[in-house]
C-alpha cells in the first residue's frame, strides 16, 4: 500500500480534540517537505501554531517558529496595504497614473501605458507583460545603480515592452507591483524597503528582504523540487521585484499582519475603514487590491487568499472574514508535490476550525 493511502487512513482516524501537529508532520514527510510551519488564527488569538521538520535537508537545524521564509507574491498583500495607507493619507489617489509622478518617462513609445492608474497596477488590471526572476532579459549588467535606481531602470525597460492582449479579468504581472512600488516611493520620498520596515515597527513585525540564510546561515534554507538547498546569494532580479515578491518574514510575524486584516474586515482600524478593507479583499472579481477571493465549497464561505512561490519556498495564506479565521502555511521548498500536501493540510485545518 502507498504512503498516500496510509495518510488517508491517518485522516480518517484523526481525533479533533488534539493538535494538528502529528497530521501536519505526516503531510510533511509524505510530500517531501523539509520544513513546514503553519498557524491558525483569529483576529485576536493564535488558535494553533507549529514549526515542523528541518531548516535544511541533511542538517541538524531543527525547525523553529523564529525561522524566516521568503514569502514571494504574498509580498503583494503588504504592498497593497501600504498603498491603501498612502492613499488614505492623501499622498496619492487610486486614480494617480505612473506618469503623473514620473513625467520624464512619458513618451510616444509607451503611449499604451499612459492611462494606467495605481488602482490598475495594484488590482492587476493593467495588462502588462508577464515577467519574473527567471526571465533572461534584461541582463543584470544592463541595470545599474542603487537598488532604488535599478528598479527605476527596470521599469524603463518594462515600459518599452508590448502589452498583453489576452482576454482576461486580470493580468498576473509582477511588473505591475514594481511600478506601484515606484509610485509609493515617489509619493512618500522613501525607498520601498524603508516603508516596509517602518510598517513592521508599527506592527511589531520583523520584515526583511531576500534569502533568509544570506544574513544568517542558521536561518531557513530554500529548496528546489529536487530537494537541493539554495546556496546563500543575492538574486538581483528578485531585488528588482521587491514590492512584488521579495519579503522574508517569520510565520508568527506574518500572522500578526493577517490579524490586522481580520480586524479590519470586521471592524476597520484607526488607519483604514471596514469598507476599505472589504474592497481590498473582495471588491473586484477574482482579484481585488492584492487579494484573490474564492468560494470554499466545503463550507460555502468566501475566503481571500494569496500564494508565494519565489523559486525555493512556498507560502499560502487564507482569510475568512465571516469565520474570523486565518490559515497560514509556510514551507521551504517549491514543488508540485509540496503544494499538493499544503492543499490537503489547508482542507483539514479548514474543516476542523470552521466547525
């Protein structure tokens, strides 16, 4: 009998009066995940949280809740929140265009881009070309300067590319969030990284950028689908994508950020109203301001959701306003099998904590 069959036997005999840790660790083992951290939270409580496995394969570095994970596109949830604050402060509007702030880049060659607004970029309604860290062009040697200047040069290159003319509701294009990040920088006079660090100080969250093991080799190591650890290094192309997908953070810290989302969805906060939070999560079809939304068939509840997959990590976060429930799953591997295991774990966590 297969290991998967034994896993389903485990599910069928699982007792709801106990922690989900044993079940989650079975998922980790069956699906080849070195480290799996998960949390179930409400707006004011941590209902369950665990760190399981190993920071690096074939090492003695046991998983800890202080471990930091590169959260990939879950960075977009932070950027959309920052954009909402900057708009609320009156430094931008959702209708501000990129060229309102960077008129020197406006020309006939990029005329198709002239009318895209901050809202279009944050909601992925600007039909930009797809681009991620694995794309060959542009070359590193063609993008020079400080990190902020490199993002500016990268956007200059993007503005010369053809738009995507597929018939879609939205266009998942990382450059949209790079452009949005530049708009936040111009409006506030601060680099994106500074804005994120300042937000972290307000929330008591230690946000950082890049590979967690670059600054500390005892931190979490990412792994590819063959379980090969990613050596510490500075991926310049991911740095260009800072506002789209390069934050690293621990599970407990990101859980604090999600608790803010839950509080805001139900009651608003001092900075953003309940109505604005709800528009952020659910205001537009399929993808709103940094958040997907979907109907969970098992309990007929609406969830907002995002996933990060920056090459050697996978992170997923689910938020249900009606249940006052957040489910977060972090792994230090990117593979189809790992994602399958994460989905099974979500189903079980949702089933248990939705009742």
